[in-house]
C-alpha cells in the first residue's frame, strides 16, 4: 500500500498517470490531503471533486496514513505540547508543538531512535530503530495541526534522529511541506539540525539553499568533541568548519551553531575563548543550550549565570550568541530529551 502522505506532488502526478488520469487530478488530490481538508488529511470520500471510480481505485491501492497520537503532555508553564506518535509498524516517535509570538512551531523527529551516540542525549539511548519516511515526518505536522486546530508555520528538524543520516526522506519531506499546494511552509521557516555529517552539508546547501542549517557543535577541540559526539572521529572540527564556511559563502546564509553547556565539561573560560577563535569572522550565530538533564546520563547543567558569562565572552570576541529559551521544561520536551518510548507497543495494544 502506498501512503499518499509520502508522495511529493510530482510523484502523485506519476501515480495519476498510471491510473490514466490527467495531471490536474494529482493537484486536486494533493490539495485535499493538505489544504482543502483544512485540518489535515481527509478521507477519500471527502474528495468530492474526484470521480468516484478514481476514489475507489485510490482506496484500493493507497492509504492516507497519519501518525497516531498515543499520548499528549501539555506544559503548565507555556502550553507546549509533547506528542508521542505511534507509527504503523508499532514504532513511536516524539514531537513538540510550541507557540511563539511569530506563530506556531513544531520540532519533528526524523528517525525512530538514533545511531549517532552523543553521550548526553536521550534520543540515542536505544540506538537506531529505523529511518522515518517523508510522510511519517510530514505526518507529525498534520497530526499536530489536526489536534490543535491551529496552523503550524515553522518547523525545526531537531527531534530524535539525525536528519542527514536519512537524507532522501528528509528531502522528500521538505518538498512536501514546502509545496504551495501542500502545507506551504516557507523554506526560510524550516531549520534542519545536524551533528555534522560533512558531505551532506555541501549537498544540502545546493539542494536547499534557503533552508536554515544548524550544526550541533558542543565543543571547541577535537578530543572533547569526540568524547561527547562520536561522529567527530569521522568528521573532525577542521573539516566540519571548512564545510560550514563554504556553505555560508555559497548560500550567504548564517549558520547556527548549537552548543550545549555541560558543567565542568565544555563551559570554561578557555572553552569560550577557543570557540570564539574558531568561529570568528564567520557568518554565524551561536545558540547556547544549558544541558537538559537526562536521567540515564550523569552530566550536570551549567548555571544561568555561567551561561550568561559564556555568552558575553563570545560576544566580546565578535561572535553573536544567545541562550536558548527552553519551552516545555516540566514535560521533558526540551532539546535532547526526546526519545523512542518502550511504552509504544503497549499503548498501541490497549
Ligand atoms: N541529530 C541532530 C538533530 C537533533 S537536534 C543534531 O544532532 O543536531 C537536538 C539538539 O539538542 C542537538 O543540538 C543536540 O546535540 C542537543 N542535545 C542533545 N541532548 C541534549 C541535552 N541533554 N541537553 C541539551 N541539548 C541537548
């Protein structure tokens, strides 16, 4: 069975061609999936401008499958909603819906689990289960829009998983949600975060020059970074920063560097100064994230005051930096806290 949510408009056109249908039919169906149905994917029966025979044919060969909401936790502090979604095969992924002044934003997962092994992150605890399809990533947005009845205008691919370890499906996902006939989410409102898979950075810059790129840096020297992030052994800092500089020059887009502050590990004065020296002169911005605690991990977070000092040290050397405002603190919805839940299968069986 084809899940129609997995298809980009041109792929749906191919499918319609196989069914002997004109091209505009694909656009009609595509609109039904995303727009006219208003609150996400509709039932085939709702597609009243599609001939009944075609609707029947479609329902024989395809589904409109959305991730199922198994659990929602709402923050009492800021209204952030954390979803646990069940996928068709029993896997589960988490997403976080956030309200900002500029609109609603969602943090989506790109893989069930993760194989990058960063030592402070919850997403990688059980390893990688599998890649999500383009439709499973897009479906997190549709399901959340349906649930809240509100439009989502901004998307960050910062949930569980490494998006550049699932590049083809990530690309399909971006094209689906960017399509004016689909969710029409502007390229500039999409941010993809990577732990630093270097060859993909160049490709991403070519394929999606308008999408924001964030790099998880977290350390300013190779030995510390390799300890925290095994990916650094394959793609060390010099190579990573070279690719980032090239990306910034080519796209004229500012790269965001995420830097999780871990007490006594990467938050000293020397760390700040070394980081500033690495990034000085580059079109970039540093987003400091005081570590969010993960119960299986022993790391401690940097105090607010120390984070502020770290920020000032970067700024003093001309490197723009901000401290990320964390939403959903009371529901473990913050960076690095999203995980594959062992509970999923049980919840789905209920
Ligand atoms: N795999 C991608 C996407 C995940 S984004 C990446 O690495 O960029 C999630 C961000 O939260 C990453 O910057 C990640 O390093 C960071 N993070 C992971 N664990 C964290 C924790 N415990 N506290 C704060 N940030 C964390």
